[in-house]
C-alpha cells in the first residue's frame, strides 16, 4: 500500500508541470506584449528571444522555497503530513486558478494567487487542527502578508504615473515621426534604456544565479551609481556607432528587453510555479522547511524548457497577451467587445473636468506647441501594429526600471501588475484613448484590475476547501482532486476555444 504522503508527492510532481504551463501562459504578457504589440519582428523570432531568456533565467534560479523563506506561514508549527497537505492543496488550486484566468484572457498575479493560496490553506488546516481562529492565526506571519499586499497596491499607482510621465516626455521629444530625430539623439535614449535593462537583469534576473555570490550582490549595491554611469556612457557610445551603421536600435532594445524580462520572470517567479511542489518533495524527504533549500539544476532546466515550449504553442498565452494589446492599441475598434456602463461614463466625465482645470493654467502658446508634438500619423496603416517601436521600448524600460528599484529596496510587488499598468499609462500618454473608445477601454481595464482582487479571494477560499478534502480523505482525496482537476482543465480548454471563436479573437492572437 502506498502511503498518503507518497500519493501526494507524486501528485505534486505532476501538478508542477501543470502549474508551469498555466503559469507561463498567464505571465507571458509580462515579457511578450511590447514586442508583439509593436510587431518588432516575426512572432517566431520574438518567441525565440523569450525562450532563450526563460531557459537561462530558470537555470539561474536558486530554486529556494520562497513560501517558507518569506514566512507566509510557520512550517515548524505543522507536522510532515500537514505540510504536504498544504503544499498539495496549493499546487492543485494554483494550476486551476491560473488556468481559469488564462481561459478568459485575463492577466493576473502569480505571486498574489500563491500567497493567498498558502495563506488560505495553512489557516484552514490550522483551524481544523486547533479548533479556534485565534490559535490558528498564530501559525500565520500576518506582517509578511500585509507587506506584500500593501506593496502591490502601491505599485499600481506608481506604475501608472511613471508610464504616463515617461511616455509623455519621450513623445514630446521625439514625436510620432521620430525616426529623423532618433537618428540624431536616439543613442542617448538607447544608452539609458539598455542601462536600465542591464541593471534590471543584475538585480532581478541574476541575483540568484550561482555566480552571484553575496559578495558580488553587496558590491553591486555599494557601487550602483558607478555601474549606472559607466553603463550609460558605454552603451551610448555603442548605440551611436550602431546608429551610424544604420542599425535600428529600437528593435535591438525591444528584443533584448524581451529576453531580459523573460529571464527575470523565470529566475524569480519560477518558485511560484514549482515552489510548492519542491517544498512537498523536501518535506517528504525530511528536510527542514524553515531553511533555504535548493533544487537540482536539471530540474530547473526542465522547467525552463517546459515554459519555453508553452509560449510557442499555448493559445491561452496568446489570449492573455491579446487582452493587453487590445487595451493599449491605437485602433479605436479593437476594444469594442468590452462593454461600458454609466459608472464608467461618469468617471470619464469627472476625469475630463479635472484635466481641463489642471491644463487651464498652461499658457495657450505652450499648449499649442505641446499639441503639435502629437500631430501626424500615429501608426501607419501598412504596419498594422498596435503601437510603435518607441512606445514598446518605453514599456519595457519603465517596467524594468521600476521592478529593479523595488527589488534593490526589497519592496514587494507584482511584475504582472507593473508591466500591465505601465502599458496603460504609456497608451494614455499617447492619446490612444479617444472619446469614442475610452469607455470600452476603461471597462476592460476595470475588469482586469477587479479580477486581480478577486484572485486573492478565490485563491484563499479554494485552497481552504482543497485542504479540507485532503485532510479528511487523505489518499482518496488526492485521487478525487486529481480527477476533478483533469476534468476542469479539459473543460476550460473547450471554453477557451469557443470564446476565441465567438468573440472573433482568432486574428488577434
């Protein structure tokens, strides 16, 4: 007879693959939207750059058990079997929650889903074990959870303002007819952009790499300004040479930025997908979950390859990416399937009133000059892209910079929230939202943002219910949940296919 623990560990390994596929399908929007939206090159080439970033980032990951290290719950307060119950419940719930969101083309935060699944699972098991809420709450590190939630909420506002301001300044300098001006001054922008991306890689993508020792990380932190100055100077000179050689450095920035974001995503978010499965295996083998535990490189390499294959072939990854591209596109008809309502219309009217009051203090001559910078053809009809290369580069650079700063300051945030909201800010600065399409765009954005908060509730409750099933049914519960998860996954595939055909999204993804 197989023990419950062995049954659960086998299920954890299987669900690790499901979590990888569902997770990267949802988070692909983080690193693909700028390249695909601007049509910087063919989809195959974009996927190739992203795949290389994913595989490298996965092998750079240290594989530590983030959930135990960050202290969402206290592992020492649970037995081996109880810890495996929590991890198994989280793995099953996480796969289904992310798959559900991807089915409807909604990007969500894998960090938020994981945190609240662990919170819900651990709290539910503690309640079943201890019998009262006060005692159960002692097993939870409430300050850690509060810090993560607060950081994520703050990052939404900061990302919107940063994206709006940087894109406004960039467009003010280069305009939509930017090629001639970029040939003269673009090397400076390129130097700043590649420096931001490099710093992002060092802080976010490579901080857990085997060669990044504590001494190297400390040296980077102590010499940040020197690194930035030398990098900016070097990359600006290289960019100037490339410009003289007629190389389109914006394309280079976007492709390198895509690979960098993919690498950072894999290197840091991989624990969101296989962390609980690794935790369960370690628990089964008798490891101390309160310590930092590593994963073999071959396991990380397999995880990277699975993610790389997924972004090539997953239709759901295409749907999630299409959602953001639709909401940021210059095409006023693209977001027509999002339905407006009276609340949104009142919100737009209030916003326009505030905007008029704020702009009334600007001299007429200055307003006329600013307005002239937005004149001309914004997106040429033969390009058929959602936005141009300039905005795509701003999306990547601003998102990379914000995430780098937060990482260096050890502030919690969601890469999904930051990249999505930055793209909303840059599209707003580019006046992509006309009066005729603004209501439907805002309806879409409210739907996405609202779904983020729903993620926490669904994840918390679903993990708690799953823990209850495993707690009372043990091995039979594992079998029941495995069959149920398989049935739901197949059903969601069919729902996604019908949704794509019904809403006419096939040509967009």
